[in-house]
C-alpha cells in the first residue's frame, strides 16, 4: 500500500533535494491534476453556455460574429482536449517512475522547465534540437 506524501504549504521542488523524490512527484501530480480539473470545468462551462446560448439572431453580421466566437471557443477546447491527454500521459509517467526524464536523452528535465510546463517530455536542449530539425525539414 502506498503511503500518502504530505506537502507543506508553499512547497516547491528544489535542486538541492533528490530528483523526483516522493515530494516532487506529489507536487507535480497535484499540479497536473488541478490543471486538468480546471480545463474540464472550462469545458463544462462552454458546453452549458452553448446549449443555453442557442438563439435565433436576425442580424446577419451579429449571427456571423457569434458563430465565429463559437468556432474559436471550440478550437480552443479542442486544443485543451489534447492538453488533457498529455496531462494523463504525464500522470502515468509519474506512476511508472519515468516522469521528469527526457524521452530523448534519459537525463533529468530541469525542475524550472517542469514547473513551467509540467507536461514536458524533453529537456530544453532536446526540445531545441527537435525544433531545429523541424525547421530544417519544413524549409526543404
């Protein structure tokens, strides 16, 4: 049975503690879970708003503007759906012990990078290499 890890208020992962110890894993698990809950709440609000907001707008320009707003909102929610998938993958990596390590090099991803982007799978250096390669192939 897994023992629950307690985090003091204001805890933040530090470089002077062992990388991806129980406290750091719990910190990132909570951060990811809260982010996911926030996205899902926003999705519920969007769905409710669209269900309630369906109305007949006689002015063509107003109707077009509202449809554009809805399309933008749906694109945003689609991007967020992809983020939720990445959050779920990150939570699975925490469970299997691979979270926080670069998929490319196997080296630890910096805590600052993980704090800023907890779904990161590549170290900053590996991400930059990946983006350079993409640019080269796109320019061909």
